């Protein structure tokens, strides 16, 4: 089980995971990042220019994990700049605004671009943000779940404003990445090297497979879709 805030962060970092936030402009990517990394929400937030990133260190299964969360600008004119930042990412949060149908309609295009630049086994979470504006909803939960299931994505609805499911969404992705690495990569490296191999501390990890399922979650993760396809 994940420790939300870790413990003694003077200890050495065991893993560094790069996770990218993608989606149209103004869907709340920067607010999700601020809520997860600093537990903040800024009503006067401005559009991201280019790329920004924040880090947060936490503990998963007694291993210290440093999450590097990259916030990519949603504007078309920055697409060429941000595409380079997909490389090396082992996780992605694909965000749309549940009150803006157009942002959901663009999700397929963002997913295609992500898969064109990132590792094919990247762990992806589809996020319907701004669940606090339920009366303005224009994307049904059923439509989003269907898309997530078809594309083998995790799915949650979140509110950066109210901090609803933000922790759970990020920790779901980070825990899945960790499980893939701890259960698959070490075995593969032992096989290839003929002996025990350990990742060097603090190095970025390339995810080799995605076949491990998550453990049962708490009731708060009501919109979590678990991919069933085994890669």
C-alpha cells in the first residue's frame, strides 16, 4: 500500500518516474499538478507556456519514488515543443474538462500523439476533471468509461478544486508503474544477465510490460476502470 507522503526524504531515491499531463488548454492540468504536488489550488491560474514540471517524493512498498510530473501546454502552437517531453515518460494523465464536450472529443487525438512519441507500454489514466461542476456536465461518465475500456486506459473523474480523487488518480498510475517494474523488469534483467540485477538508484525507468493488475481500491475510487487486456 502506498504511503501518501512518504517518510524520511533524506534517504536515497530508489526510482524516478516521469509522468506527463496532456489534454486541451484550460481543462485543469496545471491545477491537478498543483493539487498533487503542493496541495494547492489557484483560482487565478494562467495558461501554461511550453512545459513546466513539479516533483513529489513518496513511498510505495517501502521504496522511495520520486515522481516528476510534467505539465505540457495544451495550445496547438506549443505542440512541436512539448512532443519531445513525451519521450522517457512511463505514465500519462490524459485530461479533459467534463463540462466541455470538445475537450473530450479531442482525447483520441491526444492519445494518438502520446502513443506515437512515448513507450508503447506507458501507463495511461483518462481523467474527467471539474467534477465539482456536475450541473454543467456535458460528458457522461458512461461515454468516458466506454472510451477508456476500448483503449485500455484507467479512468477517474476528479476535482482539482475540491481535491476529489486527485491523490487516488496519481497514486494509481505511480503504483501501477512500480508494480510493472518490480514484478517484470527485474525478472527480465535477471534472465538477460544470468544473475541478479538492480536498477541504479535515481535513474529513470522504461516500462517493459503492462500486465500487472492493481489491488482492490478504497470506495473513493468509484470511477476507476481497470484494464482487462493483458499486454
